[in-house]
């Protein structure tokens, strides 16, 4: 029987190259990537995975050109306000991880809208990491912990690696499988705390082409791995 990972994370890379290869503007790659994500999320969460985290926009992505940042923000609004209706129909709950600052109010409103709409859905959770950084998440969690200790609600000796998850942006289980598309072998400041024992799957396929079949290949590969979590064989 297939072993289905509980939490899968995807670094959706290669949208720009997908478009450039076709003589298109980079934004066309992002548009295509958003269609891929919609189909993929439905497939992944229907296959028994309970949590799917995706890297939509890093804190460092604000260093891209103004045009590309604007395009992506407007695409997020479009997806969250209308296109992702399909996800709601599929009973998928959408949540977000990341910092609010300096996201535009209309982007934050669109995020809140889809969170509210899908709040009671039970099929699985799509965690969209937007304005997200892994080191930032650990720093922000540490600040919350320090606040709790200073106000007397928490004792230093009660801090441990398991309860730390509750102070992250979302209280999610550890990542079992991390996928990165487009032939890059980096973690790029993604979910550093949650990936301590993740299996890594790297593929040359560019994200817009990462379809259901490609995901199933990643699951096959995951099933061939021997996960020991530091123990002997
Ligand atoms: C990385 O490819 C991709 C991004 C920075 C954006 C990811 C966004 C989407 C998949 C669009 C839709 C998302 C949602 C949540 C609606 P890249 O631009 O770095 O590609 P390159 O390395 O080929 O330039």
C-alpha cells in the first residue's frame, strides 16, 4: 500500500523561465502557475494528503521589479476572490502564513475573504505562504514566546521543540515531503522549522508543467525512501 505523506510543501519555481522559453512575458508564467496550483491542490488533497503548503511569495520577492510585484499581487486578488471558488466547492480550507506588513489592504482583504469562506471546510488544508520567510517566522515566534514569558503566562522551562509549533504563523505538523520544481537545489528560506526531517524531491519540471502525474511521481519516490528520523535501521 502507498504511504501518503501527511504534509507536503511545494516551492513553486520556474514560472518566469516557462514564459521566457515561449517568448512570453514573465507574468504569463505566473498566470499559468496559478492555474497549475488550483488543479494540483485539488489533486493533492484528494489523494489523502492533509496539509499542502505552497510558497507563493517570499519576503525577499519584494526586491523584484515593481511591475512583477504588482502583477503578482493583482493575480493573488483575482485568484482568492474568484478563481479559487473551485477549492471551496472541493471542501478545501485555505489559510495563510507570513507577515501582513507591507502587503496592500486589497490583498489582505482578498486573503481574509477566502479564509472566511473556507473556514469550515474539512477535506484538507491549503497553506499559502505569502510575504513569507522561514527565518522571519522563527524570529516572530520567538518574540511571541518572549512576550508570554515576560507577562508571566509561560515558564522558560516549559519551552520545547514540540510546543514551539504553536507560536509559528500556523500550527501545522512537520513537513514529510518537500518538492522544488525547476531544477534548483535550494530551500530559499522556506519553512525551516517544519522541514527538519522532510524528504526532498527536486525535479527539472517548471512549475506550470508540474501536473497531477508529476506529483504522483514524487509520491512514488517518497515511497522508496527509508525514513529513520535519526534512529538505526
Ligand atoms: C517562482 O517562479 C514563483 C513565484 C515567485 C510566484 C509563485 C506564484 C504562483 C505559482 C502564482 C499563483 C499563486 C497563487 C497563490 C494564486 P520564478 O518567477 O522565480 O521563476 P524563474 O525562476 O523561472 O524566474
